C-alpha cells in the first residue's frame, strides 16, 4: 500500500497496535507454556483422567433345589449426544424409533435438545439425553444401525421371577440400589460382591480413549445364597393362602412349613403381601413379615406347654382325671375363678382335656405345676424370647416374669392368654414336640456358593436344646392325634391314611380395651405322619369374616389339610402300611 494514501500518523498507530497485540499474545503464551505450565498440566490431566467404578454382579438367591428366587440381569441405559448425532439421517433415526417403540417426533425432539437453562438461568450445552432402558438384545440391534452419538451404559438390575413369591422373606433392592429387608439385607455381605475400578482417559466430549487405559482392578461378583425354601412348597402355601383369603377375607394371615428334625423352613407366606419388582405400588405395611413381627394371644395352641410340662414333671399322666366342671379352684389359700369352656365336660382324663381343648382343664394343670415351673417351661419352649430368626424384624413376644403376675395369670396363661406370641414361636413349639422334645432354631440359609469355583460353603448344623424328654414328647404326640380325630376340635385337618397330630387355637382379640366376641385369631399347628413326623405346618388367620366365632378348627385346619394333601406326593411321604403304637419308656 502506498503511504501516499494513508496518513503517516494513522499508519504508525496501526503498526503499534498490531505489534502490541502480538506482544500480548506472546506474553500470554509464555505465561501459559512456561510460567504456569505445571498448574495447567495438572488441570488438564485431572480433566482427561477419570476413575471408572466397575460394578459387581450381585449374587443370586436360590431355593434348596437351585431354582432362582432373585437374580441379576444386565440392562442398557440408552442415550443420545445431541452435539454429535446427525439429525439429517432420517432413515437410521426412524429405525431407532421403531426399535424403541418411540414416536419419531419425540425422538427428534430429544436429538435436537442441544441446550438447556440451568438453575442460574444460564445456557448450558447438552451432551446426554436419556432415551430408554433396554435389554442387551435390543442394544445389539441398535448398535448394528451405527448411529453416531447414540450410545448405551450397562448397569445391573435386580429382578424377582416369582413376583410376590416369598417376598417378605427374600426382601428387595430399592431404586437407590440399597437392600431394604429380608435375605437381601441380612445376607448383603455375601450377595453384594466387591466393586472394581479402572483408570482411563477421555477426550473433549468425555468419550473414553481405550488405548490410554492405565490400571484396572476387576470387580468380584457376589456369592450365590441358597435357602432352605422349597419353591414348590412355597407355591403350594401361597395358593392355599389365596384360596383362604378369597373365602374368609381376613385382616391378615401367616403360614409356615418346616422340617422338624433340622429346623429348615420349607415355606413361609403372609397376607397381605407385595411384589418386590414393583414394591412402590404397595402399602409399606405389606412388607411386614407377620409370622415374626405380629404378636397375638395364641389361645389353645399354647396348651401343649402346660400339658408337656405336667407330663415331664410327673404331676399328671394321660389318664389323670381333671374336674373340668369346676367353676372355682382353691389355690394358695384363695378361690380362683376358672376360665370359661364351651361346654361342661365334668371330670375327664388329661387326654380328653387335650382332645376337647378344655380351658378349665389346662388351667388346673398349670396350677399343679405352679407359677415358677409354668413360666420356666414356657421359656424352654421359646416363648417370651427370640426364636433365632436369621433375618431382621423379629419380636420376642410377651411373657411376664412371675413377680409381675396377677392373681388370675396362673389360670389364664396355661390357656394361651396373658402371653403374646408370634406365629413362628407357636410353630417352633409344635416342631419341638415333633422332634422328640428338642427345640431347634428356624434355619433359612442352607449354604453359600461361589459362582466362579462352584465351591459350596455349608453351615454348621444346629445342635438344638432339649425341652422335654422323648418319653414326654411321644406321650403328648399321641394325645395330639386325638385332636384331629372325629371327636377332636381339628377333624377338618385329617389326612386319610396318615396320622396327624396338632392343636387348634382360638383367641378373642382386644378391641377398644376389651375382649371382643366378634373378632378372633384362629390357628392350627400340627405335623404328620404322627409316628414319624416329616413336616410341621402352622396356619394363623387373623379376624376371618365368618358367621360366629372364627374357630381355629373352622378357618385354619382346612388350610392345613389342603397343604398336606399336596405335600405328600411332592415329599414322597409314604403312607404307613401298618399302624404301630409308639414304644414309650422312661429310659
């Protein structure tokens, strides 16, 4: 350019400004590259390098036969980067919308969502818009379409193939991936596994540069947990529960099935229940394991305690006569009013007291024992204390010490009042009689399995605690058989061809501070075959809607029979070819 066309002063000004600009740029570059190079390098490294957590696969929960009760499946969280995706490639995006079953305009709206307004009112670039959570198979189809900017992140999802099957026992994992209850919570140490990590680098769009992976520690998957539950038994009792609820409309119910010789729980169901796959759709109270958290007065199922104690202490024999017609009994210097019976039986042997479930007879047996022995045997059978349930939530029930008894407790406790129990405590007491007088803690965990090595880590067997002698247990077992005879209170529990032993229970509920005549808890706990018990079943029905009192023999005994009929072929319980009496001795 000719200087003739430009004033000299302007030319010099422009030259100075250009030189000053270059000087500033050079100065800034010197500052960044030399003076502040170390700080900038550390910042760049920290933004490029990331630590990726490698989630482990949670272990499975299995039944005793290896059937899946709770499993883990991989899922894909699919999303799109609006800054990368080519929205002009309509064909590929249309195929993606079809696979996702998503309206095409909705997909395009997500792909064009390039900016957002943050909480401060500023515009931010959007680099990830979630599209859907899909299975691995669908993700393989989407990857074949090869759409730039569409990617998926793998995660693990807990699922329960049986839906509500044994839900209060198994528990569930909530949306925050936290175990909430049941086996999922109690055995989380085995199930959760150990997370790994990977140190890697990403580019400016936060995409991993696999070539720059440095260190990686693999995750270790969780161990499988095998329970004592039998999926078939569980399905049988839940089907029986559903039928019973449809007919009787109770406020609640519990059914327990176990092996008396090992304490293994084969099935446990409660009503109401819930589906752990959609736990948020059910009331919180449905998650309660009522068999261990709900307390009630057991009524006549508790009578096995004073009768067994009386036999063990020698204060009664099966043929000892008890005057069940007495309205009052003289005890420790005072006349104590006897509880009511449905009918006046008069003087009858102890066997008839059990068969007809006489309250007055049981009360007098308790008086023959005395307060201290009555209390001690109730504790021996497991009442007023934890049964040893391996999961959280169990209550110990209520059994007041002798010093807190009033004048009527000695006549009411033997009949199943003045004591608060759970269904599991009653079940454990009946299982003790079936197991020849040895009380076992309920067992739910069978073994832990390493999914990689398939090594099984079995648990030590339960030794148990002797409550009464074999002689006493078998004497009482014979008496309990008469309860299921046509003359007893549980004739509806009979299984043709098999000896069944058990006890009904009917207790009035306390409503507004008083015992109600219209609200009852009916129950039946028993086992079979009586001469060689293989299974113990307890049914507790809370406030069944029936005309008149909801007797245990009416609402619970038929459920016992329904379950027993289906367990006989499944457990291959043989019918005795010839009934032989028990061999009972004092040795």
